[in-house]
C-alpha cells in the first residue's frame, strides 16, 4: 500500500503505526555533503519520540554510518535503532527481516520508495540533495505524524 494523502491526511493515531523507519541519505540528511539535517526532521523525530513511537534509521551505508549521521545532528537519542539496508528480497526491494518488524505496523519515509517492501506504507519524499533551509520535502511526513504545518499556519 502506498499512502496517497488526501486533503485531510490521517493522523498518527489513525494510522496506528508503532514504528517509523527513515532512510538517511537524501531523506533526512543531505546526500551531497551530509552536513545538514533536513528541515522538519528534528521536529518529526521529537514528536514521534514523545508519542513513544519506535524510530529506526537505516542506510545502505550501514548501521554505524546511520548512527554517526544521527549523532552529528544530535538526534541520536531520538532514534531507537540503527540498521543497514543491504540484502534485497525476491522482489528486488530492501529486505527487512533483520529489522524484526511487522509491515502493517510500520511507516517508511524514503526518497526511493520503489526500494521499499511490497505492501509497505511509504511516505515518498523528494530527494534532499544539499543544505536548503527552505526545503519542505518532509511536509507530508510531518502531517502524517500529526504535526501542524507551521508555514501554513503563519500564512493564515
Ligand atoms: Mg536515500
């Protein structure tokens, strides 16, 4: 299932996801230099943490790499686990066996949604390539997590 978000996106409690899994490069950290945390990422992580939602960062660079990235931006305490993206399943998607999750309980956030498991709930985000304070690529993820959109609130 790909989540297509209507005007009124489901809130976190409606989604009943107990775990959010974030890709790192190009998703929550810029892929070119790795020197910026994507705008909105910290707020989403804090929100999920406050709601006791399990958070995993996973990366093709490995679990240690993912943890170092999180530590660099001082959000590692908001992430429960770090994991590698390496094996592929029979559909050519990243295997999640090592994550010990039930797909029905999980939301993936990724700039390569086509790599996510078949049947998974995926929030596809545009690639975050380089530091950009105006980037709003995590807007849909924030809405889905139940965070108010500050930019829209200001405009009203
Ligand atoms: Mg990526």
